């Protein structure tokens, strides 16, 4: 898997993540990283994650639980009635982001999206979110 996957930019730094990979950059300097097992020799994802957690997340106000298997997590949550690590809201938001990216690419547009109203605010046509229906069918 190549590329940074998903990047988050904040006022103090940035985080890049991909499956089994991450990088934390603060003030323009890499503080923690595990990106390539061949290049990052002498370290492991778990080791770097643990070191980063100790240094930067010891007083975190919110901690998410760690799920190594989303299917098992989902099945366990059926029994416990707790929310799984990836619930329907997260899944919907992820799918919407992917669809908006494809729409923007297809139409060559820069879209602004209102996630509360689920509407294109600017840069696109609301017709892009649906299709022409046949006969008397309507949504």
C-alpha cells in the first residue's frame, strides 16, 4: 500500500495514517513514525505506537478502544449492546466522503459540503447527488 492514506492537519502539527502505518509531525519535525518495515528497521508499529501514546496521549481526555478485528468487534457488540468501533454513523460519513471525492473528480469541481444537512453548499449541483428516475418512481 503506497501513499499517506489519510492526513489530518492541525494548528500544531499533522498526523498521517494508513493501514498499519502512521507518522506524527509537530512543528515540521517527525516525532514518531512507522511507515515501512524495511526502512524503519529496529522498530515496530506497536513499539512506536506505545512510545507515542506514552509521550503525547498520557493525559488524553478521550481514549478510544482498540479493535484489531472489526468483524469480531461487531459480533461482540451484538451481545454487549455497545457501539462497535465503526458504527453506522462512521460508516456513512466515510462512504459520503468517498462519494464526494468521486463526484468532485468526475465533474472537476471543488465542493463544499454541509454534513448536518447532507447537502452541497457550493461548487456543485444538487442534481449530482441523485439520478433521473423512470416513470412514476420517486424518492
